[in-house]
């Protein structure tokens, strides 16, 4: 995120603000910015007297203000970090008076995760005048593979499109979880490595042959045998391949096929842009759209909605996941 880079650059250059109010649904960037401030402003010698970490469940807003108004000892600044500040959501507006006149020698960092303060109220307006308000928004599913690619590129690694998609499908949108797995890969692989599905399988445990990406590819190509092999594997390993995720991803896949049917311009570049997919996968979608007429795609989407309900245990009469997946494949291929 450009906003994060700018914020980090300002902190490195000592262009500091008295309050950093970090909020939003995605905790990954909140943690990273907070940790960077904690690591960058004070030396190890200064931290003993001038760094304080508080937790929202243990303090009041008055406690935070009391600590923030103190003067640093033998240092230019003191740093006060409030973690899990969302626990103070009912009283956080009381911080407004301090936000209007913050202590210039204190760097107050407020980690307000999974929610945001009301932008119509006085606290937000006061913070915007003299401090930093950073909102960390949840990243959409289709943005995750590119995010993985950018993170790795910044550390002198590359990754194949299939490998990044495998990670995105298996790990979801939790950036902290994805980052942890990428760190594992960087420990075992030298810089300059292009990360492949084989690396993912060997080091993270995601099968390169039996995953949702390969299932979509097999279904799109009408490779019945391969699709059934993958479904069999899913049925035997339900914890790693929950049906609810498979059905959701298939729904997304066929929704894109329906969108593709409606495009007049089916050039690779336009398809990639319209469907928000990596150009590497365009040919597979073009094969699939020839194999599944629009009416068939609409019928499959209806079936997927039905199986989404069944995957959650509604009207399925405790039918095993493996049997439901087999039934779903029959519906798709017939």
C-alpha cells in the first residue's frame, strides 16, 4: 500500500506525529506500523524509561492520557503504545481533549483493530488536524495473489501465478497468516528463488495437484477423471479442503464464466481486465467458456447455491462431504 510506504518513510525521516491512530478490519498493517514505530524511534537504552505498552482491556482512556502527558527521561520522545484499543470502543471518544492538545514529546500509538471510529464525531476530526489516522481495509480475494507477488518482490523473490493462487485459495485473506507462511519459505529458500507449486507443497503442505485451482482447471476442461480424483482427495482430507470453501470458490469461478459469456471483446487483455484475473489464466477461462454455454453456467450457479446450503448442514441429512462433492460434480458435468 502506498499509504503505508509513505507513512514508514516519514517515520524513518523523523517526520513524526504526536498520535498514530491505526484502525480497521485488517490487523496486518496495524501491527506492522505499530511494530515499526516501536523499533524505530527509541534506542534500546532509551526504551527502559520511555516506552510503555498498554492493553485496552486493562486501562481506561484517562490512564492512557495520564501516561501520554508525562515527559521523556533522557530522550527526545517517549512512546506509548495501546494494543487492543478496540476494547475501549465505548469510551474512546474521551480521547478527544488530548487529541486537540497532544503532548509534543510523546508518540501515542493506538491499535484499534477490526473496527473504525465514527468519522462524524469530534475525535476523528481532532485527530485529522494534527495526527495520523490510518484505516487498514480488508483486502479483496482477487487482490491477494498480486499482494503476495509484491511482498516477495520486495524481498528479492518471485512466484509463479499458480503458486500465488494456491496460497491465496488455501490461506484466504488473512494477511498475517499469509505473511507467516511466506516467511517460512524465505527461511528455507535463498533470495532470488522463483517460488513454485512444488515449493509450496514441500514447505507449506498444500498439494500442488489436489487443490481448488486444479479442480477449476479440470472442470473447465471437462476432464472428468481428474476432477473426480481431486474430489476424492478432498473427501479423504476434509479438514484441509472444507467443502464450504470449495463450493464458494466454484461459485466465484462460474460467476466469472457467466461474466465472460457477456463480454463482446474476448481478447486476452480485456478478459484479464474484466474478470480481474492474471493474464496467465486467460486461456483456461476461454476453454471453459467454450465447454459451458451460458444457460449451463446459469444452471450450475443455481446448483452451487443449493450445495452451499448443504455444505453448512442444512437439508443434507448428515451426508458425508465426499458424497456431496461427488453429487455436485455429476450436476456440473451432466
